[in-house]
């Protein structure tokens, strides 16, 4: 009781801070002048600034006049965005052939696509989903909140410093029919380790044979080996005739982190099924947030509709990927032979195989912030701090 009123909130327990955003808050609060942020997957330049890509800035200026339109978008968002991203994700030819059976909804970032997809699956298809160990920490909570049972499959072996492919395959073979399998088609987050082409083919075969349902979390297209190569897993699964879901994010490859542009694709058997699937997904979206915001979606659609801007964007994306690989190589050179395994990693992250206490030492003694599974976001490194980071990692490894 307080001033004669009944109190409702006083017994609420405090939740754990988010492993990524929560740590970022701790970083902001740290007053040490030499602190370094290797936490979140945000692309930064050599001055450690994150800013809009030039092509994206131009597209943003182009749409300034359309942006005065204040109407709602449809429940499933901007159709130009669906079309343009469909061609990027599936390739132009396949998109032309298949879009009649692919239901597409704009989402609030890739996270929103995972959430809507999870709710749809739980309601209509399956209540079980399997995620990799390790994975992006938010996956578990997204699917649990959607009402699904979350199980895990082995993915990374610390002994091999790479994928535990036998463990992964055996685990898939033991799964119950209709289990959803969450896969990262490229730049696995957090390990940076992706299956080879042959391994993707084998995974597709097992998933099909065991009647499991693939759900791809596609957040880093263009940052692995290039836009086309990075969709190889999607190509393989499409060739094998899977029904599947893809949650797509434009945060990293369009530098549109705060605009929350994403898309959910559901590849269906035919147009009639697509219609029914879409009708259910629209109901879910309508009750969650009604319809998505327009600004970021218009930027991406305008950029991809303009041939010159699209070319410029591809070049900028290539340059980002190149910078990441230069940083990775420089780090390997400084860390020495024991860290050669980093060379096989793809994307913004590398998993440097430190345990939690080593990570704590890096934070406490050296003011180097990274998440507790030992993942570093490489573009937090630059020519000025890389020696310090490498020598600090070497120091905590020696103490172990
Ligand atoms: C990350 O893993 O750092 C990014 O995907 C950002 C996020 O939302 O966690």
C-alpha cells in the first residue's frame, strides 16, 4: 500500500541486461579513456565511425519528395521493397520464376521477421524449433516468446575451431518430423564459421529426408564473400524444392541499423498456399504493430530501382567486406600461428575462442569490451588500436 493505493509493480523482479545492448550500456558508462568497443555488429570505418553509405544517403535524398506521403503502408509493407529484395535474395531469374509462390512481408528489421515468422509457425505449423549452439543470444527469447519449444543442435567445436559437422548432422537426423531448423545462410553469428557448398548440400538432403522445415536468418548478405555467393545456401535449398522461411535484414548491408528495414519471405508450394499463408501472417502483423514504417523501406527500394545507385552500393559493400578481411588478416599476423583458424571466418565477427573469465579480464584489466562468448566485432579495430588489442588477447591467453 502506498498513500492508500494498492501497488501492482513492486514485486517485479529485475531482468538480466541484454548480453549485447546491455554490455554496450556498460561500455558507455565506463570512464576509462582507452576503452574499446568490440561488442555490437555495426560496421565502422577506420576512424571508428558508423555512418550511412554514400549510395544510401543519395537514395535517402531522392525519396525526400515521396516521404511527404503520410498514408499507412499496407499491412505487409511496400511492394517495391518486396520485389527489389526478392531479386537480391533469390537472384533475378529465380525470383521471376518463383515470386508467385513466395509470400513476402516487410518487417520491423530482421528481428521482426523472426518474431512474425515464429508466431506464424507456432500457430500454424510446428511448435518446435532448433537453434545452433552457439547462436545470436536473441534467437532463443524470440522463439520462446512466440510460444515455441526451443531445442539446440551442436554447431561449433572449440577443439576443431570450426563446425562440428558430424554432430550437427547426427542431431538433425534425430529430430522429430516438422521441427523447424534455424540456419544462418552466411556469416554465422557469433562464430563466423559457415558450412562449405558440399556441407550445405548434405544439410539440405538431411533436412528434406527428415521432413524438417528450414528457417534462414539472413542478416549479412554481401559481407561474407559477395552478394551472389552469399546466397548459395538459399540456392541449394531452392533447387532441392524446400518450403522455407527467410528472415532478411537490411541493417548491416545497407547501413540502415536504426531504420529497422527487414523482410520475411515464406516460400510455399504454390500460389494458392501463398495466399492462405499471407492471410494468416497479415493477421499476426496487424495485431502486433498494424503495419510497418515507410521511410527506410522507401530508401532501400529507391536505391535498388536505380541502376547507378545499385552499382555504387555494390561497390561500397565490396569495400566494407575488403576492409573487414584486411583487419582479420592484420589481427592474425599479430596473434600468431595459434590464431590461424580466424582466417576461415566470414563476416563482421570472429570467434576468438576465449572463455568467460578471459573475456572478463579483457574488459576489467584492458577496457576491451566484447560479448562473453568470445565474439569480437572486427570493425571496432583500427590501425591505432589493433596492436593493443592483439597484445591484450595474447596476455589473457598466457595467463590461462
Ligand atoms: C549483433 O549480433 O551484434 C547484431 O546482430 C546486433 C544485435 O541486434 O544484436
